[in-house]
C-alpha cells in the first residue's frame, strides 16, 4: 500500500477498548488514514452516510448503525466493510448486498472466527459441566450440607469414548471440532451445506438431523438464526436423544422448540445447558427456571479477552490483506449471504 487508504471508523469507545489489545488500535491509525471520533458519542446512520464519501473502507462493530442505501450511494470508493464483531446480517441487509456489494465487488468481513474461539471454549466447558453435574453437586452440598445429591449419578457416559453430535459446522461448530480433536470421541455432524470433501477435511461423519440425535451421546447446537432453522430441533429429535444425554445450545434460542425442550427437561432424561433462549432473559414464569437439570447462562459464551482481542487483530489483518489484493480470511461469501448467521 503506497498511499494510505482512507477508513471511516464508526465504533464506540467502549467497543474499541474491548476488541483492540493495547497498541493495536494505534497501529491501525498508523497504517491507514482513519477518520474516527473520541468524544464518546455514537454515530448515527445519517452521519455515517455523510462521512463515508471518499472512504476506501468502513469499520463497524457492536453499536454501529446498520448500513443504508445512502451510505452506499455516497461511498462509491468503498472496497471493504470490516465488521469488528460477529453477525453481519443485521448490519447489511440482503437487498443492499445484491444491489451494491456484489456489483461493486465490496468485501464484507466478519470477525466471527475470533468470537468462535470463545464460544467453542464455552461449549466444551458446558458439555463437561452439564454431563458431570458439577453445578448440581456443588449447589446441593452448599445448600444442604449433605455430600451426595441423590438425584444425580456420579457415573455415566461422559465425554471420553462418546459420540458427539454437532448441529451445523459453522465457524463455532468447526472450532468445537478442533477443540475435541485430542479427546477420544466420534464426531457426527448435521449441516446440509457441507460437502463430502469438507467433511473429510474435518475428519467427521455427515448424518441427517434425526440420525444425529439418535446416535449421539451428547449434542451441541451451532446453527444460525434463519427462517429455515426456526424450531428446527423439536420433539421428534429430542425424543431420540438417549437417557442421560447432554444438550448444549450456544447458537440461538429460536433453533430449538422451547415447549418440546421443556417437556423433555421436566422428564429429567437430559442434561441441558442453555446460553441462549427465546426470549432473553427467560421470564420469571418460565418453567425452565425451576429445573435444576437445566443450566442457564446469560448469553455469555462469546466473552473472553483472547477472542475479543483476536477481533481487533483479525480486523486489521483483513484491511491490510484487502488493500494488498490478498485473500481476506473472514470474508463473507456473498453468493450465499442468505444462509449465513
């Protein structure tokens, strides 16, 4: 890059502090001609539309306004929208991708692979926590003073030697597969968009959704929130999961039929950990709140210093690669934009 590219940075100060490790933001300011504000005020869509004229890149993140047609009409020089966060579906509408990004060859980058590291770490921890009843044993001892909770067996089919079913080989799903590699587990995956070649590269077996629930000892869910995934996992699938099986959801609450899941949880057949629910948080009247075999966490699986700082690192790297004409790791496949999270 002979001449510094012009970037419009529309993230909030709190977002900047969260995702850029010390020195990384200053490094970006040195590499590029960055327009940003440090007055603590959030950008409006109208302000972005006005300021984006003449910019080569737009950097967004949590708290940034969604893109508008006015932004694209004014930002005729844009080559990349770098989203220093996860999902881009709420940032750039499909019609704007079709109308502007694809014809102009504008790269949309998402740092979801960085967040995936945190979510995958949480997923494996939640699997172990739920299947081994650590929360229940701890709470029972603290609340009663008695050593053994009679409702839970210390023995069981835990992670070693088990079959783990992964619903969706998304960024998170693939990170979970990577983290499980050292364990003695068989991994089966349901994802209609994964090819046989990709499955072979991951070292997993592709199966149908019903077969996955019928064969797995434990299931983790990583499917995106799309119309076709709404209540994708229902009573039929949950009934196939063996007694004592574990179900962890760190994707979106809407993927699982909550009524069907509640019925199974009330039967006490399953060990369940939900980092996501519909709605969030669950209301005081929710039946899940009174079930001790259901662990509920506050949509926290994506948090963590390492993954958050990887967001800033990968964003800067994506900008450099884009303007150098190199492939951008994390570029969103625009040709199948409607199927991504």
